[in-house]
């Protein structure tokens, strides 16, 4: 059984493409907060349904969280400072 294995969520291509396009066009307008992203998607996209808006907002939130984790991983030094011996 695949219990505990990190399987991803299935999202339709329209959600992914729209979210990535919005992230490219307005990178500073989105945060890791779903509610703020939902309001921003509502302002930027007029014709999306409630279901589509929530899916896009959720995916944008996931992308921002992933982006922040990657930035944090690259700024954290991977090498430890050498330990000086007392001799």
C-alpha cells in the first residue's frame, strides 16, 4: 500500500495555466494567504466561477508557499563552519 507516500493533488490544466500566468503577470500581488489570494483572483479574473476561483487561488497559494520554501533553502547555508580544535 502507498500509505504515507507524498502523492500530489490532481488539478486540471486550466487551473494550473491560469495560476501560473497570474503569478508571472502579478508576482507581488499574491501571498501565502488563501483568502487574500482569493480576493486578488476575483479582482483580476471577472468571468471565473466560484469553483474555478477557489481552485486557482488554492494553487497560487501552493505555488507561493513552495517558492518561499525554495528561497529559504537556498539562503540557508548548507555547509557548517569548521570546528576549531583546542591544541
